[in-house]
């Protein structure tokens, strides 16, 4: 199921995942959306390159917690 947290675009041998984590944090929901996108790539035929981007305004932070 597509998620607004991680979108997957396939263009021949190139797959692009665009992340849009809320608050710029890679939380559990965003991690699960990223995993779903990765499964979509695994099911695709002929993907040789994966590009991971963050939507404007999203930073590359990792949420930490217990």
C-alpha cells in the first residue's frame, strides 16, 4: 500500500525512494514505509540503482528512544 511517508518511483533500472518523515525524524512509521518501498524494489525486474531522497524540509535524523 503506498504511503505518503515513502514514495517509490520506478524508471527502468532506476528506483527512487522519496522520504517525507513527519518532523524530519525517521520514526517507526517512516521506517516501515521505507521497508515497504524496498519490498517493491525487490519485486521489480531489472532494478540496478536505488536513490533515496528526503523531501525538502525533511532532515536526515534518526529518532532514538527506548
